[in-house]
C-alpha cells in the first residue's frame, strides 16, 4: 500500500506541476463523490424495499380482514373437517363456481370489503364497509373489485379505494 502511494506521488510530481497536497485533495473529493453516489443508491434501494414491505403488509391486512369477514358471514362460524379458505373473487364467476373448483367446494359467502386509512378518531365515523353478495351469482362484476386483476400497488390507489371481493369456501 505504501509502495503504491509513493509511486503515485512520484508520478504526480513528475507529470504534473501541482503539489502532492492538491492531488490528494482531488483524490479525496473524487472518493467522497463516489461514496455519496453509493450512499444514494443504497437509500434508493432501501426506499424500494420499504415500499414493497408496505404493499405486502397492506395486502396481508386485507386478506386477514377477508378471513374475519368470512368467519362472521357464516351461520356456523365455519365448519367441516378441514380449515376453511378465502379465495380472491373473480369478477365474472360466482363463488359457487369458484369454490367448486377447489378442495373446499362449498361456498358460505361472497364478501366484499373496504377499509379506511389511518386510525379511527370517532365512535360514529365509518372505518370500513362490506357486502355479502351471496354465492349463486357473480354479483357486482366491476373489474376494479377483482384483486387478481388489480395492479400490484392497487391497494394504495386513490382516496376512495375500491372494494375487493372474496369467496368463503369450506369442505363439507
């Protein structure tokens, strides 16, 4: 390392009339700029990772809410020999058809849920909305209610997020 530094100093002294101090300053500035660019890249990566985590948490929260909505929408609270499942509702099919195509062929409910952002600040303010369309028909066929067809960040779009719909299925 010392040999390399001495060689560089000698080359600088022979090839350039500036002082060693000036050259060291230039090298230091160049290295500082490289470090700053690297730090900026690391911050950008961290921001991307944070956004991805927020999206994952938002979708997870929606899915847990859908499971709770299904649990509350069934007269028995969910029965059968296996766990009950929640499926993302396809906007053009009935939940009867969707459930029938799985190992949990019985539909208990077609729930549509929507929640608000932020903490509740009042006991009379609506913080969420729901529907139960029933299992036999496609119900509201608006494609914006179809999670599978939504954009990855669709859960963050707009002030009034659309409902997302789910099928509540069980094994008899």
